[in-house]
C-alpha cells in the first residue's frame, strides 16, 4: 500500500470514527431532550404535530444506535461483521432501511398534517386529529416491516455486504431512492411544509386563541426547518447511492476501493446529520422552544425541590402540606 492509499484510508477512518461518534453522542442527547419536552409539557400533549415529531426523534435514536453506531464501531475495531456473517448483513440492512423508510414517510405525515391543521377550511382542519396520527404511524410501521422483506432475501456477501441482483438493484435505485425514500418524499414534505407556512401567515385574519396561534406558528416553523435539514442532507446521499449501486467499484483494485470508501464516508457523515440535528435546528430557530427546554429541565425540577423542602419544614412544624408549586406557563 503506497502513501496515497494510506492517506486516503486515514482520512476515511477519521471521518467515520471521530465524526461518527460526535454525531451519535450529540444526536442522542438532542433527541432525548426532544422526547422529554414533547412528552412532559402540556402544550404538546395530544397534539398530532408534536406526536409526529416525537416519533421522528425515537426513530432517529434507532438509526443512530443501530445504523451509525454499528458502522462506527466496526471501523474503530477494524472488523466488519457484515462481511463475514450473512445473518448480520441481512438484519442490519433490513433494520436500517426500515428505520429510514419510517423516518422519511413520517416526515411527510408531519408536513401534511401541519398543512391540514392550519388550513382556513374547517373541513380540512377536521381531518387532522391525534387519533388519525396514531393510526397513520401504526400503519406506517406495519408497511415498513413488510416493504423491507425483499432486502432480507437479496442482500448477500461477495467480499462486501450488498445487493447483487440486477433487477433488484434497478428497483433499489429508481423505485426505492426516487419514489419511496428519496426525491418524491422530499418534494411532498417540502411542498406541504411551505403551504403550512403560508397558512400560518394568514392566521391573524382568523379568530384563533393567542396560545393556539403561537403553538401553530412554532410547530410550523419547526417542521419547516426539519424538512429543510432532511432535504439538504439526503439529496447528496441519494444521488451518490444511485450512482454507486449502478457503477460498483472493482473490489480487487485497492486504490479505487479506498477512494470509494472516502467518498462514501463523506456522504454518510452528511446524511447522518439528518438523524442527529433535529434538536439543534429546533433550538437555533425557535426562541419559544428554547424557553420550553429551560422550563422542562430547570423550572420544573426547581419547583419540585422547593416544594419538597417547604413540605418537610411544614411537616416538622406540624403544618399540613399543600399542593406542589406549579411553574408559570411560558407561551
């Protein structure tokens, strides 16, 4: 191996391992905060848009743990079990693609639902319900489980873990990456999130409670930036994967393999930001969400501590305890 190949392999290792661990740690922390905020605060309870965002955070955690962590650990230890174990090769691909399909279509659901819930036509607003969101996500999970069964069949090991059937590779390239998990979902989610943003700009003309109006504006902005992150990080990866599937590298050419691995590491690093950056784009673009995070983690815990101390003091002096102090609602 010459010095050029060593440099390329070292660059691939640095991108895969160091960037990988960084995105895994920061992504998991961010999504745990998302889940706690969306489930603890009454503002988001029984709200269908917040439900879709919560599901998205759970699936992002799944992708970071199952897809990104396994790839990063394999590069760290220098041993990739997908090249030696056919069962692990098939299962890792199956679960990774299942999570990707759920995440992508859930993103479309959230954008469409926000468009319906902010629409000025009452009939369209009535379609958007919490129960419908639960049913849609349940149906999506069943669909993903069934849809990805062919990957269990066609995934194989020939030096690397991949699909080698020409017919299935055509489906993988132009049906999966274009219609199911790529360009069409990106177009749909972008379109409806933009239409929802236009609806929110006209909310002033409707007689809506101020709290509800602010919540609609916040959720619409959060979904819009989430879709933007989804599109920016996914489109380059999809284009590369379509090219890679239809133009496989000669595995006997070590230099070509090293270059291909470096390019793939770069695109994987960008694509992983889609799974790790949700909380940070919400936090950076929504002042209301920042206040809600502080409230969920600091004000509630502070009030609980104060309540416990006051209760102990009153019990010690024979005074009956009172109800817990409730934090002020931050709109």
